C-alpha cells in the first residue's frame, strides 16, 4: 500500500502559480527576474488634470530628491520624468523583505493639450512631485464675441 501526504490546496496553488505566470507573460510583470519589484513600466504613478489655463501632474516619489530627477516637456505635449532611486546601503544586518524597487526609471506620457515648456515649474515636497505646466496660447480656450446685426 502506498501512502501519500494529503495536501488539499496543493493543486490549487500549482494552478494559481501557473495562472500568474501566464498573466505576467501576457501583460508584462512588475517584478524583476529575482522576484523584487522593479521600477519599469508605469512608475511613478501619475495624476494629471487641467483647469482653464494649466495642466498639472502629480507623482509620489518617496525618498527622492529633486536633484535625482529630470523633467522634460517635448513636442508641446509630451511629459517625461526620469530619475534613479538608489539601492539603500545596509552596512549591518540582513534583508528580510525588500519590496520598494530601486534603479533607473523613465515615464513618458502624452498631455491632453500643448503646454508652454518655458514656463513649466516643478516642486518636490514631502516626496510628492507636483508639476505645473501652463497651456500654450493656442491650447487655451478663446471666447468668441458674437455680433448681432
């Protein structure tokens, strides 16, 4: 008689791992091959909104300094945020969990309208990057005066 260990969830976990591999293959993975999160893809996450005269972008970049970032507006409506989060140095001890990614990143997004690249302002306060981009004159709404005859 052959005795085997009963693992009620073994098959389920095997199938879940297979499904995860397939999803990563189809949509790309947010994890590097070593299992640590990487900064490729959609990092940093952005909020973008506009009012009548300005487009705003906001990104969370904890632990980063403004000197570690490069911000460009090209083609009138393309925002690029580049930077590098350096790997933390640990002189003593052993990592038990390291979920915050590190390395170089670049995020390029198309803005809803053209902006004036000469008047773009960026501020980094408490790890939140806020970019203020005044719209180009051509992109601003114009009030049309209607004449009655």
